[in-house]
C-alpha cells in the first residue's frame, strides 16, 4: 500500500473533476477532464499502473457506467454513498475541485462507505421494476386530473366505487357541449388508458422474467409470505441483489431506513421516527406488504396454492410470520398506536422473515453451482 495512489472523482454528465492523494500525504487537484471513455483511459494510464490505483466517486444520476469502464481497465474502483460522506461543520464553500480533493483524502483515510454495485443484468432488472413504479405514479396522476376535470364540470359518479366496470362505462359515456371541453376530456381519458396499458405490459414482462433462472426459485419462496406476490418479490430481488451481504436482518432493516432514529447523550436517550435512509423504493414495498398482517393468520385459497410444492421449512417460516406479525399488530393497536406506525413496525419485522428465506435460497444456489 505504500505506492498506492487514491483518486477522488467528482462526476457530472459532461465533466469529471479529478484529485489524487499521494502516498506521502499530499492531496492535489489534477483539474477537470471530459466525461468520455477515452479521456478516462488516458487519465488512468497517466496516473500509473492499474494495481497502484484506488479510485472512488459518489453514487448519483450518472449511474455505474464509470465503475464498469474502470473495471474493464483493471482499476479498482468503489462507489460511495453520498449521504454518508463526512461533512465539516462550518464549511460553506463547495466546488467540484474541493469535492474531488475531499473524496481522495477521505478515501485514503478509510472514512467513506462503499455501496454494492449491481451487475449490468441486475441494473437492467432494477430499471424495469422502477419503470413499472413510474408507470403506476403516472396512472395515479392522470386519474386525479380526469376526476378533477369532471368535478369542475359537475360530473360526479356516486353509484359505486371509482374505477369499477360501472365507473368506466360512465366515463366513456360522458359528452360535453363545448368542443374544447370534449377535446380535453378525450385527451385525459386517452392518456389514462394508454398508461394503464403500459403498466399492464410491464407487469407481464416482470411476471415472465420471474419464471426464469436465477429468479424463479427465490420468487416462488418469497411468495409464500402474506403480502408478497410476484411484483413485490421481484422488487425485493432487484433492489437487494444479495441477501447474504447482510450478516443479520437488523442490517437489512437499517439499509431500508426502517429502524428508529436516536439522539442520546449522557444519561438521556431519545428515539424518534424511522431514519428513512437508504432505499425508498423498497421501503414502500415492505410497508405496503405489512398491511396484510392486520388480519388474523389464515392459509387457504390463493395463498395456499402459492405454497404448493415448496418445502415444509419455508412454509413454516411463512406461517410463523403470519402468527407473529398479526400478534404484534394487535398488541400495538391495543396500546393506542396509530396504524401507520404499527404497519411500519410490522414491516420492519417482516424483513427478518424475508432475509431468512433469501439467505437460505442463495446458500442452496451456491451449493448447486459449486
């Protein structure tokens, strides 16, 4: 390590600010280069041999392309969590050059927290899952626009719930005397129908991918848990990637920001709401799944069919989860906790059962591969 040079990169869409921490303690800026593959290659060759370089940059909107480029060059690179980079109190000057120098200095000192970089295949699956999530958000917005437009014109559906077959027939039968109002209504309704069709297509793509290796086995076992179906199981796989990188389920809970925040000093201990750090996409999936445990433990119908053909060990884990989490829900409710708080606490414990199944499946897959 005496000859290793630590390189900090502040990466943007068009430029990269570069700084290097020398073995003798000097930290200096090397300027700014274009964010191009050929420029990055020239920089690495100029800095030294690949085995003598350690490079880091912050995770951000530019993704992991730079990491993959440096890996192809044989350079060891780490992508660091930007929210966990230490910040000096009172520092009010922020530039690309200073950011690169800070990364190089902290990287050499071992003060940065690296993230797990997904492979290109894992990143593609994650993009598919998040594309579907974006589609659902578009559907929600377009439903609101359509209903608020109808409300402004005094058109309110009161017969049954919204978005039932009767509601859709009522929507498609609406007509306006003003041509411009009819044009607006037609555009809103058409946009909603297209978004729904888009989400349906994405759902089919995800379901098809779930039937293939290496996802099939893990998806099948995760679906044993109440509240977890194909889409949520695939979201778990896409966002977590490797369950066994968490040595204990508490680490997974902290990764999703589902552990209580704490500000303790001396003899005082203060705990607040959940930290909400880490992966917000997956946190939403877990909290939505946790609502299923407000109901008493039950096994039948669709849930029973999902468990057909699976090992008794996995089925026992799923049944234990139902009993324990429902009991926790009832106890919190009896203590006067509000339901969002209860569901969040139940979701945190649900992660423990998900971790147990995920680690078991990955261990079996590794034994088969060996």
